[in-house]
């Protein structure tokens, strides 16, 4: 068992998770007593010890299995030994064309998946959160001395005898090079932050990698597991790192995976052949001898190819209206089925606790102790609670996102959390709106003749007006319009600003319209744990992560909100290795986020794909890893 990793699901306590979606009649439950000491906490003997590998399946825990439309259960055949390549061609269709086969420079899912056919990480995450060795000989744990008891050092033992597709040996030197490649700021790697906690990395021998963390890490697989962990060959990429990263072999990497690139046209299609040196060939893997990954003209065309015409075996990146997807899947003699799986990323509303008024100049959205000012009304929990409770998440998802989302009122979401997440969102009725207006009135905001809430502050009449910003895309803009209507019903004048994604997600140091500056009252964006352990995600709301002008707007705490209690509990979490206590501490941290409404969850992002009825072995991921994480196991059904 993995004693140090625990799926985010395990920290969800059903009885305390409705905060942030409805007002509470009483104060938040007091956290468990935790002694202020640096000594790691230990759970009592009766505390259950959850682990990643023992996480119950959604069906076993009472949650529904991932939705599969028009599908019937089909036995999964095994691949006969020696039959590698016997299944013919696998045809993949993506709603956006791939632009690179270097996952560290990926612009989207299509690039990560295109790379995963060739490149491999040290370990993979299954959709259920299990850590599975790929290029590693085993998963490092305390039990096998791969993780030290102070959680400051992790040692990876690599598989021996693995060769690159050009015949050269895969060694620890390639792992060290990949770290240097990704961590060089000039490379522009999209996953660089996954390696930020590494203090030193070394290779005691050709098949051992040792990492020393800057801070004790309860996520010893951080960096080299899943989508961020794909290893590049040093010999091929050494001349193309740093400022030269956009040139060179990004469309034709040498890999250790099941396939090699035979033909690649960026923005169009990639054709792969079986890697003749793949270590699993003697076991009949991969079954498909060729793979064609094609970028369709649009997502609807990609979906139709797998669902209707049979021109594709698998289709992904499908931001398509749910009614259209259902219509395609329901045609007579449909060749494919829709499959979905709830993810871990949550779309959420962020409430600015500082004042973004342009009149403050350089001190807009700054902490009061740095010259800024508190937000004139979002600093009041009653106002934040009123705004959160009137949003009908179930209706929002049904009207805007359909298959692509699942309503939630949780901060932490995992594979088996669907039932809890659905139950945590109370229905929104006329009574809900009445309760919200009562909260605003209690906070001193009265209904004006213009239909907008007002308040007299130091002799001035303040009008409750909200600038609500998000990235520009049709679905988010429709969602913003839906939320605007709910807020205006309780007297909050709401203006929507849709910022181009390239600007919204840009470096805030150089872009005043970036989300990191937060020059708005409320903003909507997504995010979630990048591994089954939520510690790095929960770190976001510590005081040290607050973005400020003097720190060049770095950090991840957009809301500029933190508490001493949260920081104290988080400090215990990162030092605690006992699974039972880690689950308790993580749920306590989630309780603070939801009860104080640091932000308000809206829905969980789902992975949506379409697959042929003749395709077997698909284990839909997209939660912690690439959708093609187990493509070597895919096969043709008779």
C-alpha cells in the first residue's frame, strides 16, 4: 500500500461539506484539537488508514459508475502473447489538432495525448488514483526505503534493460536532464511548477534517482508522475532546451513508449508505428500496429467520426453542446458510445477580499497592510454567502455544460465523490432567494428604487455593483450570464467582462488584465489537485501564497484571503504522514475554505470522449493522467 498518498476523495466528510452553497444556522464546526508542535501527528489506533490503492470503486462506495451511454457490458479479452500489432490501425480523432509531441510544451489535451504514445513517465496515475510504475521499477514508499520518514527525500529505482527507440539505454541521466529541461525558465515548460519543490536531484548510479525536497513533501511522486513526468532523451534534446526549446525534435521525439512517430504534420495528423524495441512486445503489446491521430476540422466532426460514421475508433476534446452529442449517439446503427468520467478540477467563483477600485492606483487589489483597502462589501461573509447560495448549480450545468460537468459544492473532488458532491448542493428555490436578500439586509444593504442594493458608509451612498470577469469562451460566457441573472434578482448590479484567454491567463507581472492581478470583484476560473493527494492544491490559500505587487503578483492565492488557523493546520498536514490524520486535516482545511467562502465551487469538470463499439481496453482517464495512459492495452473486439 502507498502510505503517503491518499485520493482527495478520502478527505471528504459528508456532514460538513454543504458550506458555501447555503447559509449555516450555526458557526462552523471547531477543528479537531491539534497540538502546536512540529512532531508529526499520529492517529489513534482506531482511526481507519486509507490509502490510494485501497480506495473503493465508485460503485462499491455507493457512487454511480462513470456514465456510459448506449453501452453494454463487454468482456475484456486479453492480448495473446506474440500478437503485438495484430489489431490493425487505431484511429484517433481530436476536436483540436495536435501541435507538438513534447508534453512539457503542450497547449492542450491533444498535445499531451499525442506525446503519451511515445514518451513515458516514471509512474502513471490510473483513473482511480492508483500509482503504477512505468519506467520506475517500483513506487517509492517508506516501507521499501524509497521515502525517508522525514518526507524530505525520495529515491526512485528505475527499470533496467529499458531502451529508447533508437537503441540507446534509458538511464537516470535522462531523468536528471528532463528536470533541468523543465525547470529552466527559458524553456517555457507548462508543467514547471510540478518541479518547484525540488532542492537537489542526483543519480547515485545509472538506475537510481534521488530527490531532496525544499520542504517536506507528502507527495513523493510529484514531478515525474502522470502528465508532467514524461521523460525526454538527453542525447536528443540537450541542444534544444532553454531558449532553443521551440526548435528541434518536438514533433519526432525518441521515446520508450509503445509507438514511434512515422509521420507528423503539426496542426493536422500524426501517424505512429509500433516501437520495435518496446519492452512489452513479447507480451503482445501494443495490439494496434499503427495509430493515426488526426485533428478534426471541429469538435462535432470528431464526435461524429467515432459515434456515427465509424471513421474513428476514439474521439476526444469535445466541447460540444450536450444535446448535439446525445443526438449523434442516438442515431440508428450508431457505431460508437459516449463515455464520461468526473474529474478533479472544479470551476469556481473567486471573491476578491481587497478593493480593485482603479482610484487606488498601484494599490488596487492590494492587502490593507501594503497600502490597499478591504473590499467594500465582499469582505463581509454574509454578502459572499448570499451570492453563493442563489446559484442553482444543477440547472447551470444542465443548461450550459451537460456531459462536460457535474454540479458540486465541494472544494476537493475526486473520482468517487459524485454522490457526495451532488448531495452537498441544496436545491435553489424562491425561499433561497428570500434568505439571500435577508442576509444582505442584515449586512446593511437595502433595496434601492433602482432595484440595486445600497448602503450608507461614512455618509456616502455605496451602490452594490460587481465587475465579474472570466476568460472568453462561449460556455464560460453563457455560465457568467446565468450567474449574473441570479445576482441581479437579489439586487446586485453585475457587469461581465470576458477577457481573451491568452490575456486572462498571462503573466500578471506584465499584464494588468490577467487573472493574477484580479482587478475585478469576482472572477470565474478552474483548477484542482494535480495528483490524488490534495496537499499542493490546499497550499494555495496559505498566507504565503497571496499575490502582491511587491512580489510581482506571484503566488496562487488570487483571493488575498487567509487565516492563521488555516496556515497552522496546513503546516501540520505537510508534516503528517499517518493516512488517518492526513484525511482529518485535509477535511478541516476544506471546511475552512467552504465555511468562510474563500471561493465558491460550481461544478466538476468531466472528461468526455466517444469510442467505437469495437474498441476494448479503454480506461478513461483525464483525472490525473493522459486519456491514452494505457493505450498499450487497447485492442479490437470481435
